[in-house]
């Protein structure tokens, strides 16, 4: 007979854990040189305003932040990093393509 009358079957000894927030964020991120990137442009409308999205970037965090800072300065616009993409305020895709080509990134045709 079981110790607890309300025990259903699974026990904590069966490799269950009570913490459901354990993620493997320490997974190694793949990094590529700028000439190995094949970037895709997307445009979304959020709250009535246009956002230009460029992805996927395979860079480490510090180089992605440096790239974002350089691009924001040259485009004179705001932007952010989300996962493996860069988001810029406004319709800046043509200027952004020119700046990324100057930096050596390849774009999808």
C-alpha cells in the first residue's frame, strides 16, 4: 500500500522537477562572419507605425550590440535586438540594405 492515499503515480525520484522555468539558455550560439550571412527583410505595422526587421543574425551579443549601434547612428533611427533579429523604427529598408552591404553582409535576393 502507498504511503499517501492521494499519490497518483509519478514521483519526484523519476527525474521530475518542480521548477518549470529551467531553460537551456547556455546553449552555444552559432556565430558566422558577415559574408556568410543571408539576411531577410520584413516589414510590420505595430500600433499604426512601421517597423523594419532584419534577420537572422548569427553574432555573439557584444558584436550584435555594436552592429546595432552603428546602424542606428548611420540611419538616424531607433532600434532594438530581439533574439536573432534587429528591429528598426520606420521604413528604412533601402538605406539599411546599403549600410549592410558596406559592412559586408549578404542579403537574400
